[in-house]
């Protein structure tokens, strides 16, 4: 758990997770470390930071008053601290939980929800434009406006899960900075619901998606929109944006804890080679791992000044191959949440058959090409044929990924090679 302390309350043995304030105001080249010496403690207490964020779970406190501070959150509140973490459950219940007795959200067709989503995307884009403008001016986040937008995006996904996500993926290059935040909001909400998280957490993660890149206001436009490769100096400037965003959010009230976590950690990697903290493995929370996946997925499926967009299928195939970047099990769950799968995935179809995903299909890559080759009722292979399955396809639909072991494909590579080598021209559907 993270605690927000005044500099004079910090003690030796506490683990510093971050500083509340500009990074130039504290005397350390890194912002995450264990306080082990009196010199470190003196420099923190004499620094110009507003507060110190302490990770209670990683602190090594000796018995005594300082350890009691870490164990008793009520003492922190009694001392007049004003962190965004204090009272988070109460604020979450007030702001992010769905209102009582709300009218049920009715399902909608893809076409119907697409039209609604277009209006919502325009509204959301303006809200993010305003957010970035406020950040540049040093003003606080309008937390209730962000919560309201996240709730509206959540309702859109409830009515039709694909329309909003497909729409924000088709953003123009000059819209990327703002609509990327809207897209990550939609992806996080959809992902969280697939993982069956509490609805309060779902909405908090939607807000986290909207706020995760606010630190990019600290990056010069000529660097942020540069079409070519960044220099080492430019790369260093870009890599400050998670900490810059986190510091900005610290100045605002009623921001959910998930937003701080995702903002600060969405560029960390499972193998510890990410930034800003170089965290990895169990050091990364579920929210941070989800944020990393959603952020990269939208980035690589969007047109950028320096790269054309990949299709969803191409993106997930590539991401699956980046060893050490993402949590593999969570990445599979993310693909399942979208109903889009990497090339080579064995999937179950509503027609009672199995198929192999072979690539993208459709005008904008929103559909998948699947080679059907196995009848589940007959428990036997059939002559392979190809089909395209997209968000508006009635039959067959993809039910989900299938287990190679369950269906006894003992030599899966050989099976894939045989099926892919088959002549399907006459049987394509």
C-alpha cells in the first residue's frame, strides 16, 4: 500500500516510491529507493518536495513509533495529510460506483452503437484536450468530468462491446495524442469487465485510461510528433512523462488510486527493462500490467507520424512475441476480451468447428481470417476452408480460444503446417 507523508515524517527504513513535486526539487537521481542512511533522511527532509510517497509493503521498519506510522492509517489522517490516497474507498464509492436504481443499459446493434459512439468520441476528445490544456497551465484535473466520461464509455461498451473500441482505433494522426487516452479508457473498461473486476474498479480504470498520458504535456511538440527516430537526448525527455503525469495528478483531488498506478507504471515491463522505475514481475500491480498492454495495443494499431497502423490481429501477434514485455497470461486474457486473436491461435467456432487464425480481414482489419479444419461432433478433421469473422458476422462466430491438449493435437506444429498447406481455393466461404 502507498502512503503519502510529509518530508519531516519520513524515517530510515521506509521505501520511497515517488516524490510529490517536481523531480528537480529533490536531491536524488532516482525516485524509488530504500532510506538506509541518516544522510539520505536529512536530504529528504531538507528537500523542496511537497510530500513523499512511501510503499509500506517494501519498507523495513524497526519496532517503534515510525513503524506504527506505517501500520496505522488513522494516525496519518489525524496528522492532517491531504494525499489522494486518503479516503479513497469513500470517494470511490461516491464517484466511481454506479448510482443506485439506475435504469438497465439496453443492448444495441453494432451500427446503432457506432452512431452513438461517434458523438461520445467527439465529446471525450474535447475533454482530453481540455485536460491537457489544464495540465499545461498547472490547473487541477476535473475529476468528476473524467469520471462521467468513463461512465459513458462503460455504458457504450455494455450496449455493444466492439463499436467504441473499433471507432477510436481509426483515429487520424493529428488526433492521436488526445484520442489515444480515450481509446485506452475504452480498452481498460472492456478488459476489466472481462476479468470480472468490481464495477467501481472498472470505472476507476476507465479514468486511469483517460489520465495515463497527461505527463506528455512536459514533452516538446517537435519531439512528441517527430516522424523519425529519437536521439538519446530526446528519448530521455520522453521517458520523464510518467513521473511528470504522476506529479500533476498529485495536485488534484478525487483521483482514484488506479490512475496514479497506471500513469506512473504503464511503461514498465515484466523483465524489469521498462521505465521509470525498472520494476518487473511481482513488483508490478495488476493495474500496471493492464495499462501496459492497453497502451501499447492502441499505439501500434494507430497511425503515427513514424509508423503505419497494424491491424488488431497483427498487433496481438507481435505483442505475443515480445518476450519479457507483458504478462503472457494477462495478454491472452486481453485478446479474449477483444475477441481478436494472434495468428496461429486455435479457436472454437459457434458452428461446432475448430479453426486457426491466419490473419486480418476486412477493409480496416477489424475482422479475422480463420481456416476451419476440424468438426467437434465428428472428432475428426474435415477439408479446410477459409472464412472471415468480424464484429457484424452472424455465423460462424468465434466462441474463444481452444485447447490443443484437450483436442489431442499432440504435434501442433505439424497440424498447423498440414492445415495451412491444404488447397482451400474451391472451399473458401
